[in-house]
C-alpha cells in the first residue's frame, strides 16, 4: 500500500526520443529505466501498448519479474498484479474478501486503466451500499466490516487514476475511500479517536486507536506510511495485529501522504524527524502512553523515513523498517547512466537549466508514448510538489541515510523480502550501516512471503515483527 510508496512502479524500456547536446544526458533520456517508488511495477512500453485482454485469472505467467514468477498470476501487467495482491492480502485483517477480489479482477481488461477504475469502483460502490444498509438496520459489525472492504476497494480504484481518461477522478474517489474508512473506525468496539497533530503552522490528521477506554499507560506503535499507502493499509499491515497484542496505535498522514497531500498540499520532506518529533510530542501529552515504550514502524518508503527519524528522535524505543531503504533515489535511477546523474547534480546556472530541460523534455515525450509511463511519472512526482522529473531527482539527493544510519541508537528490525522489486539489497546495506541493536528478518518465496512489503503473508509478517517488538519492549500477552 501503503506504500506503495508506495511500489511502486517500474518503468522499463521507456525509450524517450529527446537528443541531448551532452552525451551523458543523451544516454539518460534515451533509456530511462527508472524504478519509481509506488505500488507495483509496470511492464515495458511495448507490452503496455498491446491490446488489453481480459485478465487470465490464476494462470501462471513466465516472465523476468519476481511478480510473475513467484505466484500464479491474475494479471500480466505488473502494476495491476501487485496492487491486486496487496488488496487480496488485506483479507487477513478483513480488509477484503477473496471472492470479491477475484470477481472484480475478472472484469478488468489487463493493462487498461479505465477498465481497472470502473471494475473496482463498481465493487466498492456495491460494498458501500451493503455497509449503509446493514448500518441502517442496526447490524453494526456487518456494517463495520463492509465499510473497511469498501475503503480498500475505493483506494484500489483510485490508484491508477492518473492514467485513466479522466484523471480528475482521483481526489473524489479518494474522498469516498476516506469516508468509508472513517465509518469503519467509528464502529470499532473501541472507536478510534480522530486527532490533529500540531505541525509547524498547521496540523497533521491522524487516528488514535486504544485497546480499551481505561486510560492505562500502554506501549504505543506509530504507523508511518510509505509514498502511496492509506490508513486502511496501515490497519492491515500492523495496526490490527498491534491492538490484539495490547499495543495502542497512532496513525497519521504526514506531508505528501493522504489527506495532507490531497486536501492540504503538504509535500514530502527528506528530514522526516521534523515530522516524527511533533508526533512523539503529541503522544507524550496523553496519559495512556508509556513514554518508555513507543515504537515506530515504516513501510515501503517509510523504510527510509523511520531510520532517518530515529537517528535524530531518540525518544523512540524501537523501530521497524519494512524494507530497509538506504537511498530512495535508487528506485528512480536504476537504469539512468551514473554519469548522467552526476552531470545533473554537478551542473550550475545556465548549464543546469539546460540539462534539466533535456531531462524533462525527454520525459514529456515518453509520457506521450505510453499512459503507463505517464502514470508512473505523474503519480510519483505529485507528493514531491513538482511536475519536473529533473527537479524530483535533485530533491532526492537528500533522501539518503549515508552518514546518518550510524546515529541510530534504538533497537531496529529490518525486513528483507525475497524479490524486493524497488530497493533490492538495500535492507542489507542499511543493516550493515547501523551500529545499534539490530535484526535482519528474511521473508522468502517458499513461505509465500516474498515481494515488497510481504503482501501475501501479513500473518507471518505480523508474527515475526511483533514477536521481536514484544521481546524488545518487554510486552507480554496474558
């Protein structure tokens, strides 16, 4: 999810037609194969331009992508397949239903973004109707469970909005997703508390979930989303499991995430400790917080933000990075020649302006060649507050833990899923750089727990993460 941040999206063989006056930049715009942070990857332009076909439900596909080799595939389009797995995986915490997911997938034309949006919106609307009818009849639990599923399905619909024939559908559909989520949390046995966290000259929206209403000081876990995840993703990826184990939970939309992005125009920042410190400040105003047992979990791009934060914010007692991310930019520049990036980063003045134009003109031509390319670029740049690919790369220079990871002092667990598509090997790199107590937790295809953020194995993921966290914080379940 929510990651995704998001997955995350791979742009392969995106042959941009712009010719540069400099050989290194020419190489970059001739073969950008960047893996962009998002939820899922995207096939080659040649594959994306093929006539969409009905999704071959549960038919194995042989391909180079880990997505297409470690599971019977419903979609040949990697981005569709990953988001389908992410949605399907939410069934572990009742965030989806298996039959509803497969019935929706059967209506989708593989690689057709409008078809994806229409199918998931139709399902979400239907489940939302069930939720409202159950609620009106006094069936609170049925309503609650349906609202959660509707919330997930609306987000699945929204995800590819930038490549539909009507990109303006994104925010209105996201608002339906959030409304269904709010209806869900309001009907929990202990309803969630909506909160506003003071942040600079504004606030960050969030939710506080408590095990009970006793006000007893308890351990808390702060859920830090990725580049594109949702509150519902955070529920499935740890919040529900935490509550069952006696932890209270705080979720929030940081700059560039959810409501903070879509409704308040707040954007990502590399110095995420400036976000987490106000969150911790807020928690410490509550009487139901054990100040010595505050944990912080980050998923997807949160695997950068969390280690970055705890290198500076030392009131966090334990941290989780799923997966570990040492340098965010690696997911953007995997196939851009190093010399092209160095040239962009070292240029100044008029030379820099010229190189930036060459990058951006090449990207614009690539967007004309493929709606998949357009989706990746526009969706991934939006949280950074720019429409310039070159400007995004320049910002991403600062999204690095080089020289910072050594300052982490709290215990940290780092997941390392087999087939990690977006930051391969970086979990190990981050683990090696950290000097504090640490653990590297492997997830494998043989366990069904491979791929970015382990979307198919949330039960196993929760068991390993929370067993470590329980031991680290001295938490026991009666």
